[in-house]
């Protein structure tokens, strides 16, 4: 057993020990459902660390996510549902099966679009009725939109050139303007959704993650806004006392100086 195997086995033993009746009461009382909020939190902390390129923190957060995976498997084992080795065996077999172009040298890959092959393989393997199945219901909306579009595209439902994507965006924006003029909140909400969906589709067409792009913009906004706050404080004021013109000057200075 190599170093990775030894450390992984040690993690499994530690979690098992913590979940014993004479172990940690908190760990012992957890269920698959009760751990979900913590798993989500750890996942987002990992994403944040990756975005910040803080590799020391990425290492730590990967460990926290791995802990939850082993924790969930430990609970399932206790409940006689499945064992951790079954999880590992399943994913290993799945990866080999879905990559015949890598693991089966006798098989000739006729279709060079590997993403299409992957999706078609999953569709048949799972016995799904729709090509859109398999996207988690609780995914953040922007990520879910892009995954739905990807799945539809791999089934052949897609524009054949980017100009048509731009036309759709302009069309949806005009419809949003019309809805706003009608002052119909429900219709406005629907059209905003259509505009956002179209922008996500453009991101997909350009092979850019819309979620990554928006997170990047959020970070940029936070950085610039904090500089505005400091600039206003430097004038001996609080934000509520400053004019929009004063804040806008500092905003643009920050934008030009740092290009962030």
C-alpha cells in the first residue's frame, strides 16, 4: 500500500472511531441529511480558495470535502446501505466504461466528439427518458442553465453559428423592455429569466463558465466598492453622506489604476 492508500485508510479509521458510541457525540449523531449543509459550505469554501489561487487553503479544503465523502460512506455502511469500497469500485468501473477510447485499444472511436459519446453513454446506461435528465434539481440556477444547454446541444439542439446566439440575446432584451413598459411584474420576471438564459447560452457557446464569470465580476465589484468606501472615509465622510458623483469618481479611479 502506497502513501496515499495509507493516509486514506487512516482517514477512514478516524471517522469510524469518531462515530463509535464512546467517540464524539456530534459525529455519532449525524445523518446523511444533517451533513448536507456542511458539505455545501465546504464545497463553496473550496471553490473560493481555487478562485483566490490560495493553494495551501485549497489543500485544506479538499481534505474537508474528502472528509465529508468518507463520512457519508461511513453512515451508509452503518445503515447497511453500501460500503466505501463499493463507492470506489463503482466510480472506477464507470470511468473505464465511459472512456473506451483510452482503456480499450481494440475499439475504434468513430465519433471524435467525446463529450457526445460520454452523454450518450450515460443516457443509455441510466435508461433516461429525456436527454435533459441527470442535472441535479438543486444546482445553482446559473450552473443548471448552462448544463441544460450543454445537454441539449450534445443531442443536436443548438445554433450552428454565434451570430444567431447574439440575435436571440437582442430579441430577449427587446421583449424585456416591452414587459417593463407594460409594468407587469410577472412578465418582467419571465423576460429577465429569458435574457439571463440567453447570456448563459452565449457563455456556453464561447466555452466560458457563466458561473465562473459572474463570480469573478462579484469579486471585482466587492474590491472596487471597498475602495470607494475607503476613499469616502478618507474625505472624513460616511457613504450615506457622499454624493453619487463623489463615489463614481473614486470608482473610476480605482478601475483605471488597478484594472480590476
